[in-house]
C-alpha cells in the first residue's frame, strides 16, 4: 500500500502501546504536524530535542530520543 506525505506511518502492535513524552520534538513535528509524525519509533536520520529545555538534553541532562524519553525518566510527560 502506498502512502503519501500526509499519511502517518501505520503503527505495528509492538509500537502501538509505546508511550511518548509530549515534550519530545523533531524537525518533522513542525514540517508535517504532530498528527503526521510517529515519535514511537526512532528515525536513523532524525534529530531529537526536548521542548522543555530546547536542547538535545532533557531536564535530567540525558539525551532525547524515542527510546530514551520513556516513563522511567522523572521529566517524562505523557501525551
């Protein structure tokens, strides 16, 4: 099935329940819009940052990425 740039990627069962911090950002978040970006899976070319700190480090001084910005972090904010 072909998708266009406005169609968000399909979620697999493995990623459907993965939590996403509402502060995690990537450039595509602003280019395509939040509804069209799936932050549950990391992109090998994506660059991530925290909207709370506006840097690649979260408030706890740990790098930001979909794999790392999870509920075990004190700064995590659910969607």
